[in-house]
C-alpha cells in the first residue's frame, strides 16, 4: 500500500482501540516495522491527529476531528466548501467564525494541486444576510440543545404578543431569512416554533427534559409529514 493509505489505515486501527495499544501491536496489524510505526505516528501528530502516548508505553487516539491529506476528491472538496460558504454566510456569528476556521484547517492539509483549485471554484451561495442576523449569537441555545436542558424564554411573536414559556429545545432551523427554534412547549403542551429574533431573553434551566432530543425531533417530523399528507417520504 502507499504511505498515504498506510497512514489512513493506522488511524482506523487506532480508532478501534479504547485504551493505549503498543507500537509492536500496531506494527503487526499493519505488517510494517516498529520504526515505521514510530515515524508514521509522528507524521500524524504533526498533521493534527490527537495521538497520545510514547514508545514503550502505547498509543491512543483521543476523540476529535482529524482530516488527513488526500482524504477527499475534488468534488467532495467542492461540496464541503460550498457548505462552509453557506454557514459562513447564513450562520449566527459564532458559527460563521467556526466555518471560516474549518475552511482554514481543511486548506492547510490539502495537497497543493487541490488547494490551487479551491481558489477557482465557481460555486457560490446567495447574497449576504441582514446585519441583524449576522450579529445574532445562538451559542446558549445550541448548548441547551446539546445538554437537553429545558429553557425559560421571554418571547415576542411577530404579532407583538409577549409570553413567557418553558420549552424543551431540540433543533434550530437555519434559513436565508432567519432562524427558527423548534421545541416542546410546556405551556401549550404541544410542539411550537419560535423565531430566534423574537426571543427577548433566555435562561437554561438545571432540569433536563425527560425525552431525548432525537426522539422529540422524530415525533415532530412525523407530525409535519402527517399534516402534509406524506408517509415515508411519499404523498398519499
């Protein structure tokens, strides 16, 4: 196998172990010398892989995201960068910055021939969003969703009706015209949608909601399909 293929295989082998594995064991799995394993691990570490350990002790790949070079085709790179462009254009402020950071990391590990093509891509997203959307920060909402925390919100609808509600947030829809929070509303005892710009204040509560966010999303999605007369993606 080529060196690139060997590096990718080494990553896959390391991912299969929850605890440190010896260099000798890795060498046997890849049918290479121990010296080659040491050299390959050093290469992966230099490229950003979170591999901890040392010779004679063992190695473990820590959880995280790592993009080795030559992992993507030109078309796959175009798809990734188009998605990153969309997020950097229509994401809230922290996501916009993170999208640009991701683009920088991807660019850093790409082979020179693909990196050169990146600057000539003809794929572009739509026009810039409104300034009020560009400044929006939904970090607290995303953290509440990740932690499956109930939130207390002071909300004003488009009709200027102001209410206070306890919501189980489970997803945020990002659109070119704004963002919509979807959750289970304890006050209404039903699913509800909230324009994030209408959330005057929000507080994450210590209490987690009793169902998983994935379960809530599936039920809500099934309800939307039912309202549209769609069953398993097909119209009745």
